[in-house]
């Protein structure tokens, strides 16, 4: 089966650790933004 396009069609999948790190960063940024908003109201 030479000439199959599976190698070129599939895109590299990020590592689970990379996805976890990005999710953690987004969650931390959202929590920090909420905290800043509550502190500035006082």
C-alpha cells in the first residue's frame, strides 16, 4: 500500500501535558481576573 495519504493528511496531536498546561493557564487567568474585579469593587 504505497502512496497512501495517511501520513500527510493527519496533523500532529499536541501532548496531553501541553493541553493540560494550556487549560491550567486559561483557568488561572480567568480566576485572577475575577479576583481583581472583586478587589476593585471594595
